[in-house]
C-alpha cells in the first residue's frame, strides 16, 4: 500500500487527476486546493460547474484547518456515524473556489485506510467524486468504470480493483444555523 500512496501523492503534487478507491465508491480526485485540477475533473465528468464535489480530509485536525466554525452537532454525528458521512459546512477556507458554494463545501473525514494515509502524506484535502460521466450510473465496483474515465485520469491506483463488494455513496447532511439537520442524501 505504501508504494501506491507514494505514487499517488506525487501525481497529486503535480496537479494530476487520480482514480482511486475510497470508503464508498471509486472516486476521481485531485488536490482540492488546485482550481485548474478541479476544472479538469469537471471536464472529465462532463459535469456542470454548479454541481459541486465532495472533499475528503484525513482527520479532525485537517477538518478544523478548513472549516471556520464546526457546530457541536457535527462532532456528535461524525463520532456516532457507522457509515461514511459527508457534512456540508459553511465558512470553509483554503479550498479551491470552484468547489465552494457561497463559502460552503461538502467535506468528509475519510475512514478508508488508503485515503487517510494518502491525504495525511499529501498534507491537503482531496476531491472525491464518483468515477462516472455526469448523469450516468455510478459504478459500484472498479470494473464498471467507463473507459472514458480511466483514459483521462493521470493515475489509476492499483489497489482493490478486483473487489466485488458494493458500498453505497456517503450520507450527505447539512447542519443549519439553528442546529437543524437537513438530510441531502441518505
């Protein structure tokens, strides 16, 4: 695994696009602070810029570095969630502007060992969006990924490509200013 972390981190450092296994579905990713790289993912996915991407961070410290005010309810949800949980935070900083919506972004602390170690080594958050062309079915395993995706990324992580288990996308929630929890995707 360390060899793959090292290779992938080098690609991210040069602004490259990766195809990688996450704690949910296979993802297309890049340095979440690099607007040019983020724009490349929009083009690869043929996705409209108004539909934003999820960002993965390695741990609570990295989350605190990018989110100005984390509601106490968010910490409770993160600690008690038994499945991957993405939260839309307001007042996000240090992330590419083409990921933000009025200063907010969808961020998940990854539970995946590869992703956690990669992001920790890289030192910055990475984009995580499903490995499909927009409006196409999300592939649940590596073999379902369209060749148009694999041909356009700079590196395909050589881990877990033979796995057949399907993991659903993360739950996405938003915590309103008044503390109300709004479920965006179950």
